C-alpha cells in the first residue's frame, strides 16, 4: 500500500514538473517574440539585404524579414 502511494506521488510530481516546465518554456518564447516585435517596430530605417538563397529580404539592423521575393529554386511550380 505504501509503495503504490509513493509511486503515485512521484508520478504526479513528475507530471507536474513536466507541465510546469512546458509552461515556463512557452512564457519565455512568448516574451522573446514580444521583445523581438518591439525591437523590429522601433527600427525606423530598415537596411534591407537579400538572404543567401535570394528568396527574401532581411533588415541588417533589426532582423525583420520581408515577404518572399522569388520561389525557392527546388520548389514545385504552383498550380493555378
């Protein structure tokens, strides 16, 4: 009886730790995205540079990405 109680308590603590860790990771990710959004909106004069693939532009000052310029060379043609 004591062994099943110990196993149950350890299992619940482990599950609570996993759920808590996942929650903290989500909060840290959302906070990072919020600060990135604030930093990109504070950039008044974007200095656009093309990426190596030539598919989109990225600001050298804040890291903001623009829309895709050209489709990737290995992508299949779009069907209209």
